[in-house]
């Protein structure tokens, strides 16, 4: 009898793994072995593309098993079963991607050694895109290249095949695969540092925005959607409060500038069963708005902080409250999102702390106009180190087109008021450089907002709003005017250290002032050149 073949260490670990977290860690370690042989920019697509193919295959096989059971129960003869099981309408009608036989994970895994794993994966990706127009141009076809270690790729395919995605935690396989995808996105963001912020927002920050906005139904929009984390969290919120069948109560609209990130977002929505509209291709939100006529019920976004090189047009109709400065797009993002809100729309936006008090290049005037138009509902100062990808301290802006009681909704009338929440001392460190908001932190901040606004969830929980020194305060317009329209929560909540600036805030101010000085030098040089030309002399 031949000796029993020993399983690779990763495979042996996987067989003993019983939780989703254990599976995630083992798959990450295995995938990491391929990192050196793949271009860093493509590595995310490479690994997440494999997980996506496994997902669509599992979803297809699950639907196939359901269909077979239904057919047998309805008395369909065995010789006709295959005909019905290959009816694509039975899958697409159930919101399942149609996966041709040679693109199914089981077929690829079974034939990988004999026909070449890289070649089969590229062909599988091509076939899935060809049969599902919504995935056109989304999936990576980079597996059969000379620089890919085909042996390690084959081992990774085997490992993913062996993973018990159903697990022992009672979660459906698709849910576990979705969690694996999110886990990998988070790890990629950490590994890439600053660039990781282009496609990933820390989960506790996303959850806070969603818990405050409560997007139960309607149109949800993100103009800088990255890998789609805001939409995924909104769907999870609905599932948690109203059940899985209500995920379709929201319609999702997004736009992303980076091609590769746009692909990740399309895959992320699909793997979570979200039928979203991220446009037919990527594009610049300022220069090429892909949803020009959209009026959203909810806007949720984490746009890039303080971007300087952006598509600015002074005559743009979105700038109702003032033309944003050329060297900072923060107030361009705010006004773009306001332009997308419906009559009773609300928004939650992550921005750099400087946006709350900046007076440079007309930003103070724009902020004054936003406050006087009663568009700002709540400001939240976030704790440091939530964003591993940047040291710039951040805040949350919550906007509302209508702060009245809104009739049957019976909300508190908050016209002419803004809620300030200082959460800088919240959160706990998960390691030396990264902080997360805890469940208790998220609940306290969200409950405070809902008590202030008088939402249905606050009434059901018996929550009543009260100012809390050092944490929250509701300020009227007259108070805002006295403070020069600065929106820094520390000014209003009464904290003893309210006006103290953190080292990160000081760093940000130095960077901003240096950039402004550079712009002034440029203008001075241009003015000097003009004077010389007018005088017809080179000696002024």
C-alpha cells in the first residue's frame, strides 16, 4: 500500500479551522506567498478575483441544488433534469450570475493540473464576464502570465476549494465569502498605507455613518465609493434590523475615479448580493458626473482629504454657496453632495478636521453660507488613529435638507440648530498604530444623535436628548455666529481642553499654511513677471 500523501501545512490548518476568522487568516497567509511574483498594483485584483470566482460558483451551485430539489418534488423525470438545470433564466431570475460549466470552480479545480491552472482561470473570468454583461471589464485576466508562480497558484486554488466556507458558525457560505473579501480589503489597505485609503474606509467609521443615517429605504449615493464599503454596511444594517429580504429596499449609486478600485467595488457589491449602479466605467466625479440627474435620500462618503489637483470650474452650478478654492477640494465635495440630496435627503461625510474651521481661500465664507442655509445637522470630532492610511485627524459632517418635524415622522424640530459631538477621547487601540470605535462608542454617538433628532428608534428606546459637558451640545445659529461659524465641537461642548490642538492637528495646520504660502509665492512671481512685461524692462 503506497504511503499516505501528506497535506501541505496550510491545507492541514484549513481542515482544522472552525471559524470564519481562522479561515480568513489561513487564506491570507497562503495568498501572501504569491505577493513577490505579482505587480503590487495588481495583487489585490488577483487574490480578490479568485475569491469572487469562488463566490459566483458557490452561489450558482447553491441555486442549482435548490432547483434540482424543486424539479424532483414537481415530478420532473431524471432524463429531463439536466435540461432544466441548465436553463439560465432559472438562475438570473433568482439574482444569481450565470456561470458556464468550464467557469465553475469545481471544473477549474478538477482540471487545473492537467490543463494549466492559470489558463483555466483566465478563461473562466472571460466566460463569466461574457455571460453576464454587468461584469463586463470587471474581472481580472492576469493568471496565466509568465511571472505568476503556477505551482503556488495551484496550491491557493486547492486551499480555497477545501475551505469550509459554511463553517460551524451557522453562516451561509456566501456570507463567509463576503467576510473573507472584506477581511482581505482591510489587510490590503493596511499593507499599502496611505494609498490604501483610496479604496477602504475603516469599518467602525462606516458603521457610525450608517447607524446615524439609518438608510432603511431609498436611494443611497457615494461619489467616491472606493471598494463599496458604505453600500455593504448599509445592506448589513437593513438585514440586521429588517431581515435579509429587505436588502433590495435601497437603490445604490456610486462613482469611483480609479479603474482598479472601481473593479474591486463592482466585485464587492456582487459578492454581497447588492445590485448597485457604479456606472458603466470609472470617472472623475467633478469632471464627469456619472449620475447627473440623481437626487438621493442618503449620501455617504469618505472622499480623499485636501486634494489640490482637481477638476475645478468656476461656473459650475454645484457651487451655490461659493466657489471652492483651487488648492483644496473639501468644500467642492460638500457642495457636490448637497447638490445630490433630495428634498429630505441626509448625508454623512468624512473630511479632514481643517474643514471645520479653515478660513483660507474663501472656505470660511462657504461654511458660513452652509450654516445660514441650515444644511448642517451634526458635527462629530473623531479620535486620532482611526485611519491607518493617514495621520490627518478627521471629522464627520452630517447634512440635512430638512430639519423640520417632517409631519408623520414626528421628529424634533431642529431648524436653526446644530448638534456637536466631541468623540476624540473614544475608541480603543487594537495595536500600536490603529484605533477602532467600540460597540459602546458607536451606540453612544448614534443614540445621542437620534435622541437629539427625535427619530423613531430613539422614541422606541425612550431616549431623551440632553447636553453633556465635554461630549455633546446643541448650539443655535446665534451661538454659531458668535464663534465665527467655526464648526469644531470642542468650542461648544464645554470641554476644558476644547481649544487644545493635538500634534496631528498642528501638523495639518503647518502643512496647510505651507501650501498656502507656496501658492502666494507663485502668485507673487506671476505678478512680478507681469509688471516686468508691462514696464518693458528686466530691472524692477
